[in-house]
C-alpha cells in the first residue's frame, strides 16, 4: 500500500529546498556585483551575465519542479542510461567541443555552452548507486572494488583527455561514499598519508623524506616487543610510501602541465609569482582581506569593481562575498553550506533503499569537495584547479547539474514517505 500524494510538495524536505533557494539567490547577487556594468544597471538585464544567470536559475527551478513531479522509482531504473548518455557526451566533446583556456570541454551553440563533465558526475553517482544496490555487492570484496573502480575510471579518463584536471579530481570524493558502504578505513588513512608524503617530497627532497621514513620505521621496530612482526608491518607502510616518494618528481615534471606546476609551486611557497601563476590567488586574498569583519558593502568592493580578480564570477566568486560582506558574510555562506550538507546526509541516512543511501552520500561528497576546494583555492590554501562554487558561481552547466543531483535526492526522500511499512 502507498499513501496518497496530493501535491508534489506534500512530502518534500522544505528546509533543504529553502537552503537551495537561498544559495542560488546569494549567487545571483554576487554575480551582479562581480560583473556590474554601469551601463546595464538592472539585475534583470539579459544581455549581462547576471541576467543570463537569472535564466539559468529559472530553468533550474522549472527542472527541479519537473523532477519532483516524476515517479520516484524511475531514477534507479534509468541510471545506466543516464551514465551511458553522459559518457557519450564526454567522449563527443573531445571531437566536437570548443577549446577554452586549453581545455576542450564545452559544446558551443551560439552563446549557449554545455560542459559534459558537470553532468558526468550525475551519471556516475547514479550508476555507482545502481550497481551497489542491484547486485547487493559488498564493497569489501575485490570484485565490487574493481567494478566501482572501473565505473569511476571511465569518466575520469575522458575528463583528463579534455585537459580538465579539476573536474577529474572531484571523483576522489567517492571514497567517502564507499567508506560509508563498508570500505576499510585503511584506504582513507593511506590516501591521507599519500597526500602528506607527496607534499613533503615537493617541499623537501625525496632522499630526505625517505631517510625520515626509514628512521621512523627503525624507531617503531626498536620500541616493539615482537620486532620481526613489527618490521614487516612497518614495511607494509614504508614500502608503498617510498614508491610514492620516488614517483612524485617524475609525475610532477612529466604528467602535470606547466601552469599546474607553477600553481603548486606558488601554493607551497617555493616561488613567488604575483604577476603570473599566483596572480589570481594574490588578488583574491587582497579582496577577502580588505573586506574586514563587516565588509565594504554591496557594490563597494574596489577589487571587484576594478576587475582585479580574474574569473571573479565563476571560480573566484567567494572573494566577492568576502570583500563586500566581510568575515560575517563569509561565515554565513559557510554556515549555509554546512547546514545543507547536514540536511543531505540526514536525507541519505533515512533512505529505505541502498540506492537512495548511496546516491545521497554521493551528492554530499561531490558538494563537499566543490565547496572545500573552491573556497580553499580562493583563500590560498589549495591549488587553483578551476571548479565552481555550487549554486553560487556563474554558469548554466554547473547550476543545472547540481540542481538535478539535488532534486533527485529530494524526490527519493519524498517518495520514501509514500511507502507504508
């Protein structure tokens, strides 16, 4: 038996929807400030980016309404189709796409641009959730790891071929989804230690880091009662660490592109390049710092007004908020994202199907990664990799894809309430 659903809004989580609307409105106002034009003062002017963003917002709201009107059971069934279509788009853009800033990642028809990489995340989340729910696969088993790894590797490979490293790195966030489904915590520990080893190797010297690890291993063995067992256990950690250390410089010099190497060197403080690779971040920090505690006020940001920060309506939109609304405004935006993430995790945990739970954690992981990395690069804590701030950055592909991700989860949750136990 099922409950009767009188309207599509009857069982939706209204607080989560409200947070979504607030963030999109904040983004619209921030974009208006970032690209404000004295000759086009109306925020509704469709010839300007803020007017175009209003169209994307309206389209997203309409799309969200359509998603909420669909039968909630349809999404699991169409997951393989969505995954396949998004992969085809990702492959097609390699041949038919337009190259922008060195990345061939956009279809362009007139003034309309579509970035398949944004929608490939949606297809991948749905497909991983579909596989884990329909096969009842335990992620602790080797077969499940290999299949999920393949499902993730295909879109990552296509995105790397588009030279869009930032979008490819988003897929690392799926480790949190798999951890919730039973992946050993050792993978998280190994990932964290690998990042630490890579950073230390780039900062210091591969031999210095290797000797330090050898010293730590020797101390561990010396302080252990069962020294042979401790030795082999330590080698399980030290061996891979040494392998990572001696592959870092090769990967850094031969895999990364010149502008990526420069951005990492600037972040690590190895070089100062305020007029080149470090320009964006330097200007962003000036903008955020100049906002102080309360901010300079709406349309009063000098860094924003005089276009000192490139990509300020997209990748660096957060510095507009920091300059105009200060520390308080920045904290308010972070609080809204935190509340939204908490709501999404709550929705994911209360799902009655594995598909819904895995999908919900996928949405939360992708959202968290985007927010963490985008704001991290705006304040100089992470390298610039060019990913948007969800619901706030200018762009139709990002707005539509995140709305679909978000809308499906809301519909799955409202559908859960229709089923009588």
